[in-house]
C-alpha cells in the first residue's frame, strides 16, 4: 500500500470516528420530548387508574434517561427515551381498553339494578312472583331505598368517568336484591375493575 493510500485511509478513519463521536456528543432531546408527550397522553387517557404498571414503567424509563444523559451516556439515554415512549403508548392503549371494559360493566350493573328494583316493586305489590314474607318485604324496601341513592351516586361517578367506582357501588346492591328476592344467580359484571 502506498503512503498516499495509507494517509487517505487514515484520514477517512479519523473523519468516520469524528462523525460517530459528534453523533453521540449531545443528548437525544427530540426523543426525550417524544417520550414526555407520550407519557402525558397516557396520563390524559387515565393510565394512572386503568394501566398503572406500564405508565410507571414509562416514567421510570424517563428517570433512567435523565441519569444516562447526566453521565453523558447518550446511546443509553436514547434507548431509555425510546423505551419510555413505547411503554407510554402501551399504557395509553391498555387504559383505553380497560376504561371501555369498566364502562361496559358499570352500564350492565346499572341496568341490572334497575331491573331488580322493578322486580322488587312487583314482588312487594304481589304481582311478580311469590309474595314476600313481612320481614323479607321490610328488607327489600330498605334495599330499594338504598338502591335509589346508589343509582344517583353512580350516575355522578359515571359523569366523572369513574366507571370502576360505579361498578363497585352497584354490585353489592345487586347482590343484596338477589339475596332478598331469593335469586341465586351471581351478579353479572361483579368484577370491580
């Protein structure tokens, strides 16, 4: 190999090394901002309630990004920023799915409680099945009063999009009606999540 070729190869290697070093000489700010935006979107999708684990993982990856950037390990920082973004996207998607399922459960339980209230009123009137014994009738009347209040509370919870809270309030009332009316089937949508 000639000296000229050796110098050219050496110069090319220095330029390549310089380009590689300059590519990693600054923290990946753009990716950090993308990750922050994805985490904010996940929070807005109620991931803290419906998908806390992937949201916490995304937030932890952002903390690791900051640590890696502070120690000037920009490749690792880039990896953490991408990981945070991906986990935040996962949290938002999972939150959307869980929230829709919780809403469906709350709506089902609300309809179930309203139907049970009609059945209870019919049984109290003696038109919807066997007449209730006096003690059972008193318990059913108490449950009816409680159910009216619970339905009002759960409508407010649904307005605030607290579907889990609504389902948790409705399920015990449905169970109480079933018990007092002698119905043995389990309450649909009993799961509180």
